[in-house]
C-alpha cells in the first residue's frame, strides 16, 4: 500500500483518497480499492447480532412509540461516536503517513499506555460478557428446541444447554479450518436474513394496533445499555477507513448507511414483536421476555419456529465473531499465543471455559451480561474513548491545516458524548450499590 498526504486530480476529477491500495500480482501493480457497498455491508453485518434478541424484553415496559424514539436517539449517539473514530483514524493517516492498524492500537497511539490499557480492559470485558450472554441464551434455545423435536416431557436443566452450545460450536471452530468456518458463517447469515424476513411477514399479521397505545416514558432507562450493545460496530471502523483509502466522503457514507440499515431492521423488529404480545402476557416482576412466549407458540406455531431459528443462528454468528475477536486479542498481547497447533487448545480454553463456567453457574445471566457490557464496555469504547481521542488529536493538530473534522460542534459535542457515557456508568454503579434507579 502506498500512502500519500496529497489530494490530486485525475481526468479533471478530484481524488480524495489518502493512499492507494496497490498489490503486486503477475509482475505488475494493480489498484485494489475497497467499495462503499462492501464497507457498508461490513458495518451492517457487524451491527446486526444477538443484541437484537434482547431488545423486546427491555423495550416492552416502555412500549413501541417511546422505545422507537429512544432507539433513534441511541443510533444518533453511536453514529457520532463512529464518525469520531473515523476522524481520528483518517487524521492519524494524514499526519503520520501510515495506515491505522486497529482500534486498540489507535487508542495507544493517541491516548498512550494508560488509555490503551483501559480500552483493552473494556474490550476484554465486552467480549467475555457477550460470550456469557450468547452461550446461556443459545443453550436455552437449543435444549428447548431439542426437547420439543424429540418429544421430551421435561426440558433439561439450563446448564446442560449452556455447556452443549459452547462445546458444539466451540468444537466446530477449533476443529474446522478457517475457510470452512467462513462458509459456515455465511450459511448462518443467509439463514438469519431469510428467517428475519419470514418473521416480519408472519409477525406483521399478528400485530395488534392497541399495543401502540401502551406508553410509559419513565421506563426507558433500562433499555439504553442493551441498545448500545445492539448498535455497536466501532471496532471495524478503522478497517473501513483503510479499505476506502481514507476517502472521507465514502467513509462517511458507509458509516451512515451501514448503521442506518440495522436501525431500520431493529425498529421493524421491535414493533412487530411488541405488537404481537398481548397485554395479559406482561408480568410486573423481573424481566419479561416476549420472545420466550412467542417461541413457545404464543402467537402461532410457525412464528414460534421461525423465532427459534432466527434467534439460534443470530447467536451462532455473533458467537463465532466474538470468539475470533478474543483469539486475536490474546494473540496480539502474548508472543506465546501464536497460531500453532500446540497452543490452540490452551488458547481456545482461555476463550471458552470462563463464559461457559459462569453461564452454567448462572444460566439466567443473559440480560445482566448485556446490561453490564453496554453500560461499562461500550460506554467507554463507543463513547468516552472516541471523544477523548478526538479532543487530544484536535488540540495537537491545531497548527496543521490537514486536520479535518467529521463531526460538527467542536468541544461541546465531545463534552456531551463524554457526559452521556459517564451518566450511564454512574447510574449502573449506583444501581449495583442498592440505590434507586435515577433514570
């Protein structure tokens, strides 16, 4: 790849990329630029994961209309933070003349050793918390479906499902080659998309208009952290910046459209699921999961089957991605943990055994894990860290005309971003210590 800091003209058209991705094949160089479509798909694919499954349970108390407004607001927050990550990445390229290598490396380059360790801790906590959520929920759906198919009178204990899911998909990843896992994941994604479209088609006929009248704006606070989890994609933004060669208009378009597609899916999903739940199903105690009722056939057998298929394969695709994320993390921080056959089993054990053990001990931890992941890890990685990196970079580059801002508002915007994330963290800490929910 050949970096450059200049904008030049070719055929009377301005070229806005910062460098050219050149590959040497068959004794000649060929230009291999990324596409806006491919980068948009990467953002959308990263965003659509198992976080969508928890949305109906946390938005049910507030209702369709309030949760729709909040979901759009959270999307705007994550969009701004995603653009901030892109701004830091692009301006680092402009100033240093080299490519960004990843979110954590960029944090260390901008905020130093301490900032990198905080971000690394948040990254590690996020992956483990979400893996705990995935193996517990995936295992629950798996054993419930198996019990129904085989006509078992009693559903096995929840820990059986957690261990079965982890060992089944963990073994596939451990034994399968990378190409096989890639094809398998693509097949899972196709199943997720097909079943999702089927859910919208079947669920649309089950929607009760009276559900749109159920509104409780005071119950919105408990949904923010899960929405942050569902709309998080910031770890791939540096990859998009590299793929699009630092071309700011293309990067901005990819991030906006790539995050807007999942938002539309989430809004439709939320309305269909909440609209399909009768008022007499709602329980005031604890968290009520409407998906569990619908999967059991509460709104029709076929809708329940499609929900089970969609849920299980959405979790499987997310599980694969986050296992790979942790594997890469440990390989980066440890020179011993390289991709050698002798080290594969200890490495996979380090990734899979902690979430499986915690999930087996506490099978009902799904919503708690998502709540903590959204409040602490994503508030830091997707809120505080991008704002601090941008603040420091803008201060250091005030004398450089090459610095370009992707987000308007100056320091006010950055202060608001940090303030919102800080409020969420303080709220969670107060809740953990027995104080009433301030939001």
